[in-house]
C-alpha cells in the first residue's frame, strides 16, 4: 500500500483518528487587547439572517464577522512588518504543502503550571532533543502549556502590565530558525515582539507561526498532545 | 399624611398582569406647549405678547385681546387650592381602575385658575405648588402638591404615576465598564431601587468597576454585550420580565472627525455600540417592558439613554462619535413613538463632555459621574423626557433652540490663518 492508502485505510478503520485542534468560535472568546487608541481586533459575531420566519420562511442562516486574528488562526509572514516583503507571504499565497508536516511536542505543562511566564529556552529544546532526537527540518514545534484548560479572564490573564502566559524566548526561537529550520511554532500567543520579528522575516515554508488549539488526546501522534491552547492573538 | 409605599409582595402567578392603560392622549396643538415644558420639568403657561396676560387653558388666541401672538413662558408654580372634588366613576378605563380620584381648582399667584389633579395631602385653602408632569399618555398634566414637603410625599399614588421613581424598582444599567456606572448604581440604590442589574461585556477583560460594585448589596452583575445580539436576547430572556427601568450607558468613543481617521473602523464600533446597541436592547427588552407598565408598584416605567448633547449639533473634534449619538437620538425619538401606546417613557440624558479618559484634552467644565447620576435620578423622579446635565449641555440646548444654524456655524469654526 502507498502511504496515502495506509492513511486512508487507517482513518476508515479507526486506527488513525483526525482530531480537530481548533477552538469553536463564540462571541465571548478573548481576543488580543491593544491600547485603545489603536484599531482593535474584531470579536466573533453571528447575526441571524432568518430562522424559518418572515425574514426567510424555510431556512435558517447567519452572517458572521470577525478578524483574521479571532480564535484559532495563524500569522502569515506578511502579518508582521519584518515579514512584509517575504515572497508568497500572505495566507492565500502560502503553498498548501506547508500546512502539513512532522510535529514535535515539547511538554512545558508542568513548568507553565508553576510559572505563568514560563519560557521555552534553547536549554529546554536541547533537553528534549537529547531524549527524542533532533527536531527534523520543517517540523512543527508544539509547546505544550495546558493553557487551553483555562478560560475567560484566567485565559487572557491580563494585568496592568499586559497579559501573562508561557512562551518561547528569543534565543529559543533563534535556535529553531537557524539551527533546526523549523516550519511553525505553537503557541504563538505569547510570542514577544522581538521573537515575532525574527519569525516573520523568514522565507515561507520555513517559518510561519500558527495556532492549533484543542483539548483532546491526539492519537494520531500517539503522544500526549492533550493541550494546544486556544489562541487569541 | 401619605402612607409609606411598601415594597411589593411577590406576584401571584395565577393573576393576570394588569394591561397597560393610559389616560386620554388627544390634545390641540396649542396645548402641547404644556407637554413640551413637562418633558423638561418646567411649569409654563401661555403669555400674550401684546397685552401680557397669562392664560389657562391653552388656546389659539388671547382671551383678553384676541391676539394670536402667544408664547409659552415659565411661570411661578405657586397657588392656593380653592375647591376640591372627588370623582367616583369614569368611562375611561385608566381612571376607572384608580377611583376615587381627587381634583381641584387652584388660583395661581400669576392669575389664572386652573383645574388639576390633587396630591393626597392637599386640603382646601392650602398653599400649593403646581407640578407639570407627563402622564402615562405622555402628555403634560397639572398636579397640585403641598407647598411644604410632607411625610412620604413622593409615595402618593397620583404623584408616583407621574414619575418613574426608582424606589422599589429593578434597574438594568447596560455597561458595567462605563466610568459613570458606580455613581449611577450608587445613586439608584440610595433612591431606593430594589435591585440594580449591571451588564458586563467581555468578563475576560479585567476592569476596576467590577471589584467596586461586585460587593454591593442588591447589585447583580450579569453578562451583556450590546454588540452581540445573542447576548442581549439571552439577558432579556432572563431579566426582561423584571426590568422596570433600563439605563443604556453603553458607549464607544474615540476623538476625531472623518478626516482625522484613515478608515471607518472606530466609526463602525461607535455605530455598533451607540446606535445598533440601543436598537438591539430595544428589540430585546422593549416588548417586555411595554407589557408591564401597569404592573403595580414595580411596573416598568422608563427607558433611559445617556447621549452627548452634540447629538443635536455636531462637534467636529468628536465628529464621528457625535454622529453616532445623533443616530441614537433619532432612534430614541422613534422609540418614543413605538412605546407611546404602552405608556413606557423614554428619557434622554444629554450631557456635555464627561470627566473621563476620552475627554481628557478638553478644559472644564466637565460632567462628573456623580453629577450625571444625580441628574438621572432626579429626571426619573420627575418623570422627564429630556434631562440637560451640566453647563455645557444647558448652554448648547439654549443656543440650539435660539438658532440651530447659528449654533452649527459656531461649532464648525475654522482654524485662524489656515
């Protein structure tokens, strides 16, 4: 059997499962909060067009509106100013193959449970590689934080100096970009600005950030990917 | 002495809610001057510009000299109760349900003798004060009350019916985040409100008002986002049947006119909150409130909007925000028409620049949250339709009445040397 046939029969037989890691959109889902003098990220909104009534007797449907950055999403290189000149850097131009790739999961959940500002450092990546082998080229690197188990105000965790949540350090990102040529980073939500600038200026297929929230056990990977936070940024 | 108004007991679930009833609405055009004054809590009578006589009831010509040059002018509201009578039956359902009903004739200090409703504490030959108040039909009517305050005076059934007193009522303030909410909630509780519901949008975003208000007795914080139809409908489903007064203080504002902004993003939010938010609230809460205007001590009474006074005439430095308020003001007039048959009032509180972040650049005078709260509660107690809060609002109102075009020209002044 070809790889594709193996996959398809695995899916049909139930030995391979497809897990939806995206977050279900709802109007009260947190989004990024910028200083109020800046334009803001639109919240998810759903307005009934008709519901089997005088506005349309036999059908129910809605208009929806939201930002590119509402709920589960990824940032294309052109999102950030450092990536504005990256060739094929916008969502509609990214080759579809870039959305499929090997995944490694670095479990930071226990550290994130103790420290809401927990950082993914080159040291932690090296520790992971010592145990599991080198991160393959073009892999998606998933940082497990269990942040998806939070909701509402706990999830955004906003304080007077801004939101607090785990994320990678600039050094960690630099290592992944330069030494491992990774394809994507999850989570992107707490990626600080210098890190973002680093990520976004890379040519596509090498680097884009993504979000892949969810809260189910991912048996496809037969690992402990039970996490992957919903991402407001 | 007026017996104190007791908090209502729980509703008997087997009894039908009293349907909205109202006294006769029809008036001549000449008589509507009284209603216009009542909408602002003023007592005014027709004065002849030719012979200076003051007359009542309103007519199309002066009863002394037949001149048609009549203007409405504020008058002293003092008088003496000459005679009284008690009406024991009526063909009008509104009065029939409220019998017996006292009426009297009062000689005003300014001359005319008027026929008016009587507060329970008024006796013959008493000095009285005439209140010009809007009744359930939205028309100005006159009520004589004792010149000196009496015990529980505001609890008199006739006076209470001509007000939207917060006492024993349940009140929804739609935006917990607004800087004026703590003052509003506090003033309403001080005025005897039974419960103050506070709508909170985006509870995932922390803000100071929550901790200030969450601990207060008789305050309930509930999820409400006026930009989300489902959220508005859900809350109306939960508390729409016990919302007696709704105060819409949801506001989105940013400075600037059209050219100060490169796009329509803020304007869209301003319209979504300030205009469409009002519409969503009206569609969700309006029908329930309209059906409960006859529901006893805590009947539905008033819908309150807090608007920039520049809804009347644009202030270009806040041009886009002002435009959304003009839209909301216009919609409030539509709501007055739509609510009229039920007797549910719409009170607009027009304010000048308020003392908060978004008016930081402007010099005083500014309206403090406490001043806004005091004016709103006073407006409810007097059953007003239009409240002008602060020096700026009162001045803009005067200038607007005098000549809207002159006001517009003054507000749209260019920059010297440009």
